[in-house]
C-alpha cells in the first residue's frame, strides 16, 4: 500500500507539465510599436512642405548671389576688358596713322601719286591692326636678350618693316572694299609707310640726342637769365625743447644765405616765437 502510493506520487512528480497559455503581457507588441513609429499623413505633408520651402530659399539665395555679385562682376570685367582692348587697338591705329601720314607728307612734296593726309591716315589706321598682329607673331621666333626683349639692332629694322607692311595691307584692304584712295595705290602706299617708319623709327632714335642738344642750346639764354635773376632761398629754422614740448619755426626769405645785413636786420624784427 505504501509502495503504490509512493510510485503514484513519483509518477505525478515526473510527468512533464503542459504548455502554459501565454498571457496578454507576453504577446509581442509589434503592431502597436510599428503604428507609433510610422509617421502620419499630416507629418509627411509637413516634411514635404518644409523641404520645398528650404529648396525655394536656397534657390532664392543662389539667384541673389548671381544677380548681385556674379552678373555685375562679369559685366564689369567685360567692360574693363573691352576698354583695355579698345585702348590698345586705338593706340596701334594711331601709331600706324602717324607713320603713314609722315611718309606720305614727305613724299608728296616731291613726287606724284601720293594721296591727301586724311586718306593716308585711314590707310595707316587700317593696315596697322593687321601688321601689328603679323609682327607680334614674328617676334616670338626672334632672339631675345636676358631681359626678354628683342635687341635694338633687330627692333629698329622691325619698326621699318612694320610701317612698310602697314601701308601695303591698309591700301590693299581699302582698295578691296572699293574705297577711293585719291590717286595712290598699293605700291606708293607701301613706299610712304616705309619712309614714315624709317623717320619715326631709327631716324627718331638716332636724332633724339641731337634734338635734346638743340633744345638745350636754344633755351640756354633762358636758363642763364633765370640763374642770374633769382637768388637762393634762405631758410632759417628755430627749434627748442621745453620739458616735454617741442617747438619749431621756419622763416623763408630770399637772400644770400645770411650774409646780407639787411636781411639779418629784418629777421631780428620778427618775434622769437615766430622764427
């Protein structure tokens, strides 16, 4: 009797328990968590409008920079570039016009088939633009000194060649466009350019010391009269230190550096604080 009760109790204790039914708190809350994490439609719309507003603000800021800084800066840079190029072309045209005008004026006084001054200036102004480009390209292949410049014994003939080419190209271009050259042709315009380049190029360089000497001789009487008519300016300076105060005075007079007693007497009459 005791054995049966003992065995039954043993079986009761060794029998595995059944699966317990899960409680409400053990159920995973996935649906409720996902519902809380997923933004609502109103939040999505707010985020979209906020992104659009930021994009519009960035676009407006970019347009402000473009219209206030980029476009005016580009316009100013273009204007400065145009002015620089315009001045350069104007100088080149004026140089060619002066050369042609000089050569034509010299040859017209003794020979025929040369034009008036206005037409000669037109030829030089037109031809110098193309001739300067040709000579600039030629200068790249010429030898240069240590300063990066063409030596003078090459630059002087180049100036004559430049003027000669100016007359030839300018007259040819104007004749091609049916412009009346008033009696001259390409050959005579070329000769006028060569003469003008020789006079204003090597001729002016060689004649410059003679010109300076002649001007000095002509103006030497004026320099002598100025030297005799004016005397040195006499400057009298008074300086003093009074503790931490510095005082100075200057007196400018015309004299002979203090050897004239009349000037000394006039200076003595000036108060001490004004000297």
